[in-house]
C-alpha cells in the first residue's frame, strides 16, 4: 500500500469518525 493510499484512508476514517461522533457530542 502506498503512502498516498494510507493518507487517503486515514483521512476518510478520521472524517467518518468525527462526523459520526459530532452529533452525539452536541446532544
């Protein structure tokens, strides 16, 4: 796996976790 793929997967995973947790944090 290339570093670019790792960066893309890492960023998308971080965004997905943040987007999922953010609404619960506002409740």
